[in-house]
């Protein structure tokens, strides 16, 4: 994969350059109404311990039953990652003690996961694309939550999340910088949102990442890695990688060695700190769960799920570039989420796609970002924006007036055509009226006329004056043509 690292990705230490190696384990909560092995609700934000079945609470004699929808969601995600789907997979018990893990083990998959190797193509910047290998995707159940800040003397346990289905997506150590890691998680989240397999809401904990970081001299073997647990925002992922890489470089340059361990990232202090030395797989005493049979899927089931997948972001981007003749950057921005892509297609249908993309990206997205809103809550609908573009295309309004119309529609709503009509915002195409304004400007500025005849670039000044004189409503084409004729340029 990423065998040769660009010099720009290297980090300068006191004794020379270092390369950062990052691998990620992303925990994505499966979009499903019930948990992985019980019928309890997965809804976010219920009263503590209100979404807990007897299975989730690990009452004696309770047997898990696999949720078929969670299996389908894992397969869909695997297909979206262009990965090998394993027709046989096994659920294992991963044994460890924690107060919010009532069974005393987590049901996970170890040697035989449901999804094998795949890959993701990631746009790190408009000019740089990388391929990141996927090692595996396995299904497992989430633990509950220990709360230490509700009481001075006690820790409380909320089991609402206990048993919720997670997909753990493990990447190969192919990432070489914080930027690459951030772009990778964004792309994974986009793919899963398109598929409808994980909502990607990091603030609700439905997407979290364990980040493995090591450093080495370029060309050397891999260094010892440390794992930063449960990072819950894309921004923090980038900060955690940079802080941990700096820490490791400092230790090695001072003659120390890196201990393999699990660490936590503290965003307020911008540093990682030790949690515990890293366990090995044998410490968890993995063994196949005796209550669950191996999961056998047949090829026709996989093919049925594959046939129903939506168009994914990479395919959609390629189609936008081909069918709408959009630059790759614009296409990438538009497909970053499914709603934006659908919105753009509604606006662009039968219109100048480049003009539609400019309005959607620059005017609409720009304004939504500024107001901290998303496309779902846009005050300007696709129909209204399409109407504004039609008014520009048929010469009723200029691009400049269109911005005023957009502003009115954003604040007050309404039909753009009716607004232009009722507020007298139409572009003046009557050459008689434009000519009168131009004659007036030429008569008042004989010195500028002489300059323009010597230096045709002065024409812009006259265009500006004519637009001002007509309140910005003159058709710029007509103004240009008339001025050239009158000034003999």
C-alpha cells in the first residue's frame, strides 16, 4: 500500500526525520432497532437502564439469539468496502472483568470474522488520493457505561448500550499522517451513511476510533505501537496522532524505548497519557461462544444484498465528473454526503450543471456552514435554487441580482420568479435604456474616453459605471457590446 512516504509527510525531530505509521480500529454502531443478541431498543438517550433485556443484564440461563438485520448490515458494509465476505464466521468470547460488562465477557469475533480484506480510496486533498487497506470487519457487542461523576462515593452503571451491535473495522497500518487518518475516518463514515449501516454520529458515541501510532526512521522496520483508546471526534483523532508521535520521537531521541501500552487522549491538555500496558490476545482467553453456532451465509444471500446497495460515493463522484462535466474537486464536495448529492441532482436536472454546482457549493453550502446548519434544514429548497438558476440562464436577472434574490428567499422564502416580478428586479435588456445611460457617462468623462481608446483595459471602468447607473440591472453583455461600439474599441 503506502510503501514510499512523501518527504512532506515526514516529521522533523531533533536528530532527523521520522515517519508516522497509523492503523485504526473504528467501532461503528450498527443501525438497527434492536441489539445484536436481544430485542432491546438501541435508541439513544433513554433513562439509564431503560433499554435493557434480561440477556443484556446477563441474567442466569439467558441465551443470545443473533439479530439477522445486524448481520445484513455488516455484509452491506463489507461490500461497500470492496471486501471479502466470509461465508462462515464464528462468535467468540473475549473474557475480561469490568463493572459495565455484566456477562464478564464480550461476545466478539476473533479468528473468523464476518468480513475479510478490503480497501478504501481516500481523498486527502484535492490533489492527493491514497488507498487504505482494510484488514477485517467483525461484529461484536458494546459494553455498558460506568458513570463516575454522579455521586461522590459511588460509581453508577448504565446498561442501555450493553449488547448494542458494533462493527469493528480494522485498517492495515497504511496511514502516514494525521491528515490521512482524519480523511480516512471521514470517508468510512460517508460510505456507511450512504449504505445506511451506521449513522456516524460521533457526539452520540456511534462512531469511535482506537488509534494505533508508531514512529520509525524512513525505511526502518515498524516501531513499537501504542494504542489510543476511544477517540470520539475526527478533530481529536488528528490531534491525538500528532501528540503521540511527538511523545514517541522525544523518548527515542533521548535514548529511551517505547513501551507497548494503551493510552488515552486528553483534548484539553493536548496530550496522551498511559492507561495500562497492552494486553495480548491470549490474555483475553478467546474461545468460540458455546451458546452461538457458527454463522453460515450462502452466496445467493450476499448477491441479493449486493444487488440492493445504493450508488456509493466513489461511483457517484465518477458519474458526476462524466455526466455533468464537473471538476473532480466539486464532484467530491457534492458527494460527501448523500443528501447533498441528491439536492445537487435535483437542481442540476436539465440545467447548466457547472452553474448549478457553483450555486450549491459556494452560495448554499457556504451560507449553511456559516449558520452552522446542514442540508436537511436548508431554508432554500432545491426547487427554489433551480428557479434562481433558470432566471439567470434566461437572462431575466444577472448573477449579481441573483445573489440578492437568494438572500430574500433564504430570509423570507417565496417563489423566486414572483419575487423578481413583484420587486422589479428584472435585468434591463432594453438597449435604448442602457444606451441612454452609456451616452450620459461618455459625455461626462471625455478624459476617460481618450484613455480608454489608448488603453482598452479601461473598458471595465465604464462597465462598472453603467451597471451602477442602472442599479445593477443592465444586461452585462449588452453593456459591453454598446460600449465597444461607442468608444470604437
